[in-house]
C-alpha cells in the first residue's frame, strides 16, 4: 500500500511528487501525460526564476526533476489514467485505464482542467498566434495593441481589466443578451475610455496571415457586420475541471471544481486532497498550482504522521 497516490502529471502533480519523495513517503504518481496545460505555449514569461521558457521546455524540466527522484520510494506511471476510486478499509483503491489497481492511504487529486475552446472559423488556426486563453500569461505580449476579449462573465471582465493596463484598446464581446459579470465591475470598466463592451453579438470569424489581424462579428439587433482590426483575441468562455473521477466522492461546485479548505488543500472526504486547476481556487497559474500542491503534501505528511 502506498502512503500517497498523486493523480495528474501537470505542475501540481509533479511538484507534489518531488516534495513527497523528499519526505520519504511511499508514493505513486500517475498521469496519461506528464506535461500540463501550458506545454502548448510558445513562451512563458512568469515562471518565477526564469525570464522566458517555452511551455514544452518547462514541462520537460519539471518531468526531469521528478524523474530524478524515481526510486523504491517514488513510482512514476506514465500512460495510466485513473478511472475509478473506491474507499477501502485503510484508504482507497484506484483503478486505471490500463487495468492497474493501486491501494493507498491518501490521494492528491491534481488532474487540472481545460479551457472551453472557441470553435468559430480561424480559432483553431490562430490558437497561440493571437488567439489566447490566458491574459496573465500572454497579456504583456500585446502592449499598445488593440485586442478583443470574448466572454461577458466575471472572467471576461477581469481579463479586460488586466489588459487595459497595457493594451491600446480592449473590446469585450458577449454573444448572450446581457453581461454576466458583477454590475460593479462592469460599471467601473466602462468608465475607461479605452474599453468598449458589446452584448448580443454573433462572433463569426478570426482572420490573419501568420498572426491574427482581424475579428468579424455581427450585431444581432441591427444585423450590421463589423470587421475589426485586432492583434489579440482573449477567450474567456469557461473552464472545465477534469474531475469526473471524483464525482460523488468529494464536494464540488456546480461547475465541477473540487471544493477545498484553502489552508490545507483538504477536500470534504478525509484522506483526499486536491491542488491546482482541479480545485475551486480562483486563479489558474503554474506557480499557484505548484505552491498549492506543496501545501497539500505538507498537510498529507502531518496527517500520515498522526494516523500511523
Ligand atoms: C495555453 C495556456 C497557456 C498557459 N500559460 C501559462 C503561463 O504562461 N503561466 C502560468 O503560470 N500559467 C499558464 N497557464 C495556466 C497553467 O498551465 C495552469 O494553471 C497549470 O497547468 C495548472 O496545473 P495543474 O497541475 O493543476 O493541471 P494541468 O496542467 O491541467 O495538469 C493536469 C494533468 O493531469 C492529467 N490528468 C487529468 N485527468 C487524469 C486522470 N484521471 N488520471 C491521470 N491523469 C490525469 C492531465 O493529462 C494533465 O497532465 C496556461 C494555460 C493554458 C491553457
């Protein structure tokens, strides 16, 4: 039986694996891939301690670091997707898509999530070539440029607010009839002369050559089609945590994020912790995922000391 099973091989899972091995907890970490969401990013400028690194190189460095601890204490299983968790007498049993069964005293869920993708013409072609899903990651690359934000919920307005600090203009587009963000946020942003927000628009296409240079949308009420020159399209139309695995086992928000105690990273089920983008933490960043996972391992270590 393992002391700890870590499910997920992104920044949260990998950080937990390293800390857990250093504490000599008998650990297994499993993931379909060892990468994390930012692996597709051409450039990451906010991984603390490194000015600039590609997402692919960051993922490789994280995995290399983890692999340096592979031993009797740390088992690494790549290609193993956890598909079911069952409560047993002294802990849990995890079943994977490879029909492997692992028993463990504790579990850290670090399964992350995925941004809901835009599906209009050009969205896929220009992904990471002007179309981006992370303002705090990519926003500064668009300094003094004209950009749009797609999505009129709190995430869309918060993204617009961040971008207004350095972009020349920000236009927010919402396909529904009304904005879903808090009114106080909407009102405060609308005071900024660089900001414009339009609801009830049909977003038609993103165009460009090597990079985005235009977005086309139609105002539903008037039928007017607008071809707006922009270099950046920031998409905020929702986030889906990868948490089907623990549905019914731990408490979740209506959108499927695992509810945690933010001091300890514990879930509603004793013996299960969660960290990173699978949780109801407000901010989705590599540095936050790693820090929260380390916090979880500290707590798991204390739990195991008290309960063994
Ligand atoms: C395009 C893009 C660019 C980004 N750029 C930046 C940036 O510049 N800076 C920054 O700080 N943040 C950035 N982010 C955000 C950052 O990538 C995330 O906050 C971070 O990856 C979260 O880490 P995580 O470990 O919680 O989850 P994830 O990175 O989502 O990793 C979860 C892992 O778990 C695996 N997994 C899922 N389900 C299972 C299962 N059932 N069994 C086994 N394994 C499973 C997944 O395959 C994945 O490997 C970016 C995000 C995106 C989408």
